[in-house]
C-alpha cells in the first residue's frame, strides 16, 4: 500500500523578510484555494462514477496510490437561527448564551500594479 508523501519540510526562514514571508503566504493561500476547488471537482467526478456499494461504504475505491472509503457521518450542531428566533423577544436572555471571541486575522491580496501609459 502506498504511503502519503506529503512534504512536511519546514522552510528555512532565518533570513526571510516580512515582505518575502507575506509573498509566500499569499501564494500559499492562492494555491490552497486552487487545490480546494480541484478537490471538489474530483470528489464530484468520483461520486458520479462509483458503484452504489462503494458509495454506501461497503466496498473501497482502490487506486494505485490511495484507497478511498465513503462513510456516513452524523453531527449535532446548534442551530444559530433557531436560537435567535427562540429568544427574539428576549434579547437579554440571548446575550447570556453569546461568547465574544477576539483574534488576529491576516488578510492577503495581490499587489496592484500601476501601469503608466507609454512606459511599457
């Protein structure tokens, strides 16, 4: 059976500048979005091609490098909309169940290049 060959090598950032790190981070985020998109496409294509037995998880999907098995997952989640509707007439009671969290969030976007007419 093939083993995952995920590269978990930590890059050497000893001499990295904040500018080079943000450029790398932005590139990683773009690649992550691209890969998540591709994952969705492949999952759709696979689901359209597997047998009912495989889709129900009774038989694995066997490739040369990986084996896939479907499973049914059940989760319980709090329905935020239902909670807000329940306490719509009692906002003070609703506040007792709200937890405020604070965290840092880093946004990245491509640098916009300005082209001055006649300089290209």
